[in-house]
């Protein structure tokens, strides 16, 4: 492991979880408008001149004019709950597994296996985070998708969803979500690990209290490249997940175009390909790519510095003894 990664192994599971949750909250606050834009574009069924939103700048302008600037943060409360829950679960599972596997004899003797270990641990962490946070994702998507105020509060949205389909309604799109997040999270952690290892001399610096630590620019750069690479490979599954989460919900989509009903993931794929073409699987990709670069950068940066704060607290506590 790199010096940065091995230093995190000194933290407790609760500290790792708190660092993951806090980094998720900070990232969500900054990047929510890009997420709103991405979801609106993903849900747009129309093609050509029939589309309400033709591109990202126009979408942001129309959304702000028609629904107010605050609409750029639609669904922010459940989105924050989503980010905190996902960050808490995914980083906790990742770090606990990575520490255990990283201490194995095989990995110690062959450090080049570390990115592969991080891919597996990151994938499992991503699945754990998805299962824990998907109900908040469904609620957030409904808030962003609506145009006529069907839901006025998170509590009301939860009650409506439960009446609509019981507990399974909160796990709409779970299959494509899990299929996407396992390799995506694995690739993010693996790419981040690989890049910080390859560029260690450029992205780390010595600190009297903490030893080797990653720089702000280093964390942002490695995180951004990791986010873009993983998002580009698996984006179609995200589009399908969002379509399934609002499938048949015409009442909340008044004035925003058609809202098809899909019976399952394969049916959704088929209808998109037949009616909209293969390119539709990358609807909203521009804001998604910008969001992937910025959110992954901020997420890893905030996470690294939260971990450094905990390590510094440990050092100071040891000095006071």
C-alpha cells in the first residue's frame, strides 16, 4: 500500500465511517445542481426538436426561470441523507476489508496487487452503500423528476411511496444500481489507489505531525480522473435505474414530457434502444461527467482530510500522555 493508504489503517471503524459520511455531505452540497440536471436529462424521452431541454446550459436556464433557482437543489434533504448513508456504509466496508486483505502475506509480498484488492473492496463497499441508501435515492429522484409539487416534504414523499408499492417501492432500480455501483465503486477506489501510487512523489508531501500526506491538488486530480473513468464505462445502467425509479409516475411529471412504464430492467433497455436509439443510454452524460469528476475529487479530498484530522488528534493525544 502507499504511505497515504497505510496511514488510514490506524483509524477506528467509527472514525472511518464518520469521515466517509462527512465527505459525502460536503460533496452533495456543492454538486447537487449537476445531479438535478443529469436526472432531468436522463428522464427526457423525447428526441430531436421535441425535447424540452436541448443541452445543459439551456436546462439550467429554463429550470431556474420556470421553477426558481432553488429548484437546482430539489430533493436536497433526501439527497444529503443518501450521500451520508452511502458514504458511511461504503467507506466503512471498504476500509475494513482493505486493511484486512492488505495485511495478508500475498499482498505484502506483491504490492502491485493493491489496486486489484481495492477494486474488490471498493465494489463490495459500493454495494453495501447502495443497499443502505437506495430508499433515499428513490425519494430524491422523485423530487427532482416532479414539476407540479406532488411531494412537498420528504415525509410526504415517503408516505406516498409506501402507499404506492410498500417497501419494494423504495428499492426500484436496485438491480441496475447494484450492477453499476459494484464495478464503478471498485474502479473508483482502484483507479484512485493506482494513481496515488504511480504519482506518489507528485501528490504527497511530508508533514511534521502526520508524516506523508496527500496534497489538495493531488487528491482532486487523482479523484477526478478516477471518477470520470469509472462513470464513462457504466453510465447506461444509471440511466436505466433513473427511468425505473419514475416508471409510470405520470402525475408528478406533468409538463415535462412522456413518462413510460417499464416492467423490468431488460424491458427498459429494449424500449430505450428501439424508441430513442442507443445514444439515449448516454442522455445527461455531460453533467454526469462533470459531476463525476467534481464529486469524486471532492469526496476523496474531504475524506482524506477528515482522516488526517483524526490521525492528528491521535498524535496529540499520545503526546499528552
